[in-house]
């Protein structure tokens, strides 16, 4: 599933970049090539249509990014350190256990 979302993410990034570059700007950019299609999109030209497409693709891109991040962290939240087995060749000495009665101090007597 992560692989599919990653492929969709790459495709969305490419399409979103193309749609943004097709919009007119102060330096015109690639929007100069879309001049013949103005009657297809209405009186305003492709600007309203491209703005809606850009917003929709941007929202899908953000949702896909959040989903991809959630699924990646859910599946791969284990650390390499968790898999290391700790084996020591030095034996661990046992701590002697004292009797509880010996540890309790006696009540002082008054003379």
C-alpha cells in the first residue's frame, strides 16, 4: 500500500507542477501555450479552471502526504536497536539477600 501511495505522490507532484506552470503569471511562463483554449473554459479563460484544478490537486497532495507519513510510521516504527541481542560472556554476580529481621533497627531502651 505504501508503494502505491508513493507512486501516486510522485504523479501528483508532476501533475501539480505542470498545472501551476500552465497558469498565467506576470512573466507568462508556460501559460502562453494555452491561449487557444480560452473559449473552451469560458469567458475568463483557463484561469478559473486551472485555479480550481490547482486547489484540488494541492488538497489531494496534502492528504496523500499525511496518509503516507502515517502509514510509514505505523509500519516502520521499530528501531534497529530493538533487534540487537545483548549477550555477555561475563557472568553477572548474584547479590546476597539479607534477612529482613537483621535490617530493622531495635528500639533504644531508656535507663
